[in-house]
C-alpha cells in the first residue's frame, strides 16, 4: 500500500508538471502533447486507485480539456452529493 501511495504521489506531481507545460506551451503541438500525456498519467492514477478524487485545482487543465475519465467521475461525485443533500 505504501508503495502504491508513493507511486500515486509521483503521478500527481507529474500531472502538475504537465498542467504547467500546457500553460506555458508556445505551440499548439506542444499543448496537444501535454494534453495527451496528462490523460495517460491521469488514467494511470485511476488504475491504481479508482476512488481517487482527482488532481488539485492547480494541477488541472482547463475544464473543457480535462480527460473524459475525470469529467465522468466528477459528474458522478456531484450527482452523489446532490442526492444526499
């Protein structure tokens, strides 16, 4: 479990780095590469911990560029929260 937590922590750091790369990219191609890598890393985290709540706000891409897996989980959490209120 500790090893898995460490791996998730490293992947979370990578998400932050990729979000920064996206924001500082000087070309559309660089942005596309950052988005593709971001999606891959995000899916790796979900594969390790399906209940992971998602990246910190500063480690996110713009909402319309966030991977489908993230958006689906976010919608599910909101729906679950609203059903409890």
